[in-house]
């Protein structure tokens, strides 16, 4: 008698074909099927639900990010802010990198020609409000000044070191006269360090579980019950907090507006460790952390920033430390401030936040669930550095851009995100390139810098130039080491810097419009202004080398319908690739780079391109896309819980055909109306729907409407998904022709003990590690609860065809995801030289600080017996931690939750005692035992 699984092997049930975008090892190609997906319903008249992918009115901005104190000194009269000559009082000392150096708003205005010459149309200023001039321990060596603007005392006044409110208005008016916008860097999370604690100066964080908040009457309450409302209990500074806040007499009224002087409007829980609860409630190195759950704080902050919009004509805000403020604050602040700005005639007012994280499942929450417009794209910074500076696999870029749909919702998407290569906190792109390429020639360093900028300007998002990058600034690291002056410096640490592309040093002014990087950035800005599709067009992955080499993508505007091909090469040798496009026999002309002036796609719609080393080329199609004869069919896949965020459902549509399409997704709950949840304009077509407000276990129904380039539509049959984590089976078995190799008595045994997988709750995945499976061709399925009653084959299909696995021999890891029902096999590539677990636990391990990928105490060791990397910590202190796996001692390659590259941080709540970290090089999962 044939086993149930062998019957499927003899007569497989194939899933419907559909159009998908597939990244393969050496090429990425769009595949088309002539078969209409089952369930598609072509419409004779356009479905009104079909929409275009939105552009937020700010997908054409070129930002110049500048720290006013470090740019240009327009007048020396305000250098000391009117506070006298003592640097410990005034904060002014041009010989120290941590003190005011003399730049001001007048200096910025004097250099607007220089700034605009880069192609800049948006000027972004670091916070310019009045700051506490000096903070520290009272000694010059261990203190620094508020030149960077993040220690605000007066939210209504420009810091006197930088100028006056009138000078700011003059600068804004001058920029507007040139067609430039001005963005203000703002803060809502904290103020300057004024509040002290009666009990201690060190103030370690005290959790809400250990000491909950108390009302003035002494009753325990949870502030989260009031967040997002206009109610809040009355508090008593002497009794409501784990620490007793004390304000020095001289500073009792130092903060403006006056409500900021009320100590009950702060969290008062001690210093943050940047993980878990304390990342929302803790003080940043003593800075007073505002009680942003309290409506007095919410309303007060909105009033402050509405005033700057009304009185000064500010065009938008960059928002500091957004990640460290509760969701409910943003859900009120964003929509209300945006609405107010539009009432003031600012129809394109734009806000973007700093969420210092590379995980799209985390960063995208602020633009979807929290209703903000955009966040800074830290993930892009890491991917761009890895590609341009470290010559990593081109497939890494393809993987990165494939995750862009996390940002797609009904009113925003990834095209609005500001992208950048370095900044005032982490360091400069020039420094990264110099560090990553020790011994390289000056010419190579400049080429890599140019390549990074080419990738940033030609890919989706709004490029940000950090002041001085256009002059080849480098520096020894981040923070103060990346904040050099554009005018002649007296800071010894800056005078030692080796600038890229020039013989100049920081001993002289650096406003050279002939610098190769200044000229290159100006060229890129001019090209994208001439070809706006390169700024706002849909971006489609096309090709990615499995190693250093070419990454290629297309840009196409929904209205113009003319395809552009961008190919960037991070190899040190010229590379050639056949790049898929939308149309066969289409002529293309070169508009950027050193390559053949003319090219033409072949009969398979591939454009063969040769890209010089460390450079980019851009081709423009001679003609527009042919109009579709009929709308393609569309079918929804099973909506599933998104990996990395259980509060979102991943909804994917397969579209038949090979042209430019836009897919609008809609959702409804029982008894509700269809509502749009996002429109995607590149394959794979998908959205990650926020269902955090829907009760767990509820069903949500979805449908997709595809819009072709003739305006025709086709609508899928609906499919339903269930909110919340699926109930896990009791057991999962890898049942197949490999069971005897695993030690089972026979093959295809759904209950064999040796083939049982173990459940990893952190990753919500089932896993079986096999240290040494003999070479061979195998087939298998996932059998649940020890029988064939419920089993899943290829593609996660119930009772589906067997998964076929060709194995060269050696270690293999089997993974099963019950959210998607997909079972797969992963084999490790070349073993890395080193694996570490950088995170918020590093200091507990003995490292000099947290999040250190090169710390010796955080390194794992390879266990040759099972091929896993392991680190046993005999006694880890109790606490809530976050960490990742970092490869080869740097962040260039790292893995987070579910083994995703650049994925979400992995959370660990530990009760104290021994713990072992295990890293699997096949699945990239880090597990804790």
C-alpha cells in the first residue's frame, strides 16, 4: 500500500501559476505565465477601487542636513551667546569638539549659493532652540556644550549662540525666495537635564513592575490606560514616582513654556538602558524624559510647534528620538500638526522621525499604525554602506528593497522616506569607506563614495547630504568626531583628519565647489531633476549578482510609462549582466555613466549592460510601454501573520502578465465595508496590514484590484486571514524519504522521534538541525501531530506536493512556519570567521559598552559536532534584553528575528542565571537555551 505522502509524490497537485518577481543567485528576472490565475475576475469597466500608488508631495526633495554651529560663522558677536568668556558658562570654545565653535544662522544664509549649488531644495537644521549651554561634572574635560541643540530649555527662542528669532525668519524667507524649503529638527521626548533625584545621582532605571506610579492620593495606576485620552490622574512629586524629582532653585523657572517646569510632567524613573520598557520611560544620560502619555505634554508640544509653523513658515519637521515616545503620542501629534500646517497654507508640510533601527517591521510602524508621514531610513544606510563600501553581495540590496512593502498603507509608502549615508550621531560615509578599505588608493575611496551617492540618488526615497560629505569629510568615528566645521577649525582632533578627494585640511575653509564629490552630487541632483522618474518613479528589482557585482533596478512613472534601467556595480572589475525589462526589442539610450551609448532589449526583454568597476550607469527607454490589451488576472495568497510583527497580516497577490501594474489592497471585517489599505506598484505585490486594533482570533477579509497601464482593472476573489498568532500544533515532523537517514525505522514516518522539530517561541518557528545528512535527492513534507491527517507540502499547500531537496551532503536545517504552513530546508554557506551577539546585554557580559559586534566577551565559538555557534554565559543578570547576530565583528552582515538579514532585534526576558546562545549558520536563527 502506498503511503499518503507517496500518493502525492506520484500525482502532485500543482498550485496556480502567476507573475512573481524572483531574485535568483546570479540574476533576478520577472517571470510571466500565460495562464490566468484561478479566481481572477477581469472587469469590463474599471473598478473604482483601483488606485495609483501615492506620492506624498515630497518624493522630489534633496535635503542638506546642517549643524548651524559647525557650518559658517557669519558674525563673531554671538559666539559666546552673550554669556561671557568663561567656556564653562558660555559653552564657547573653538578649540574643543564638544563646545560651541562659532557657526550661526547668518553664516548659513551667507552660504545659500553654495548649498543650492549642490542641487539642494530642502535645508534641514539641527535643533536651533535655546539650550542649556553646558552640561557635565563641572570640569572642562568632562563637560560639553549644547551646540548640537538637543538640550532644550526654551522651545520658543533661537539659541543666542546661533542668532535671533528674527534672523531665523530672514533665513527662511531667503530660502523660500530661492524655491528652497526649510525643515526644523524638533524634540518631544526630553528637555535639558534640570531635574535631579533626591535619592541618588546615578539613578539606575526602576521598572513600573517594581514601583508603579501612584496618584496624588496614593493609588496605583497604569499611565497606559490614559495615553491617547484627555484624562490623567493628579500626581504629587513627593509621592508618585520611584525617584523624588528635585529642581535646583536657580533653575526652577528656566524652561519655556512654563508648564515644562512642572516635575510631575516627567517620567522620573532613572536612566534608560535603551531596551524594553526603559527605552520609553528612561532618561537619556540624565536628560529629563517627558511624560508623553500625559495629555498636558501632548497638547503642550503641539502648541509649541504649531507656533513655529504659523509665525515662521517652517516647511516641515525632523523629529528626534521618535522611537522612545509612546505610540499614542504620535497618533495625536502627527495628524493634528499636519492638519494645522495645511490650514496655514502648507499643503506639502512634511514630518519625518528618527527611529534608530534597521528593522522595517519596527520602523514602518511609525508611518502605518502611528500615522506619521515618514521615518529616516536607517536600513538604507546600512545596506548602502555594505554594498558601496564593503562590496557585499548584490543580492543583499535586492533583499533590502524587497522589504519596502512594510511601509505601504493607505496614505504613505516607502517613496517618502529620507535616505542617508551617514549622520551626526553614527559618523560619515567618508569615514566608513576609509575604515572599510584600509590601504586602498585615494581614487578608489572617492569612487566608492560616489557609488554610494549614486545608489542614494537613483533609488527610491529623498536623498540627504550630511554637510561636509560633499567636501570629503571623514573623522575618527561618530558623535563629536563627525561634527567638523566647514570654516577653518581650531580643534586638534579635526586637524588630523584625512579628507577624501582633496589636499585640503580642516585648518582652512572648505567650501570648494570644484571638489570632485561636490561636483558629483551636483551632477546627480541635476540629472534627477531633468528625469524626475528617477526620484519618484516606481522601483522594481531586476537583477542581483550573488557576490560583488551588479545590482539593477528599473524606475517607471505611472503617467509617463517610460522605463529607466539603473545598474550599480560594487566590484573592482567591470561586470556584464542581462537585465530583465518590461518590453522586448525596446531601444534604450545611455543618460548617465561610462557605457555603450545605445542598447536594445532582446526577444526575451533582457537588456545587456556592461558597468565599469565601482560605478553606475542609467539607461532610458526610447519609447513608452505598450498599452495592455486586457487587465491581467490577480489572485490572493493566504493572508498570514507577518514574520517579525504579530500585529500585522501579510497580504500578497500574484498578478499574471509582464507590464507595469498597480495593485490596490482592500480589507473589511464582518459586517464592514471594503476600505483601502495600500497600493503597491512593484512585484511582489503585497502589504503588511496593521490589525493591532482587531481582536485576536477575528477574521479579516481581503481582496486585490489590479490597475494596468490602459486604466483597465481586474479584481481577485476575496480571501480571509485570522488576526493573532496561530495555535501551534503539538508536534511537527519532517516526514519524507530522508527519515531512515535521520535514524527512523523507515521513510515517510509522520511520528518518527528523530524527525521531530522543536519549537522556538522567540522566532515562532519550528526547527530541526541535522549535523550531517548524506548527499542525495530527497522529498519531504510537514506532518502535524504525528499523523498524515494534517500535512503541508510545497508552498505551504495543505495535502500539497512533496518538497524536493537536492543536497550536496553535510549540515542542513529544516524550518516550518505555522503562520504560512511553509516547510523548507536551509544549508549553511561558507562558515563565517566570527559570530557575536551584540545587544543591550553586552555590558553585562563584560564589554566596554552595549551593541558591540566586535566585543570579545560576546563572541560565539563553533561547535564542530553539530555545526552550530555557541556562547554559554554562566550567570546573566535578570532583565529584559535585545540582541542580534553579527557576522565577522561588524554590522555589515547581521541577522535578527526569524533569521532575517538586518531584521528586528531579538528580545530576551531573562530571570537570571546561566544561558546559552546558539547561532545556526544555515537558518541564521539565534536561539537561547
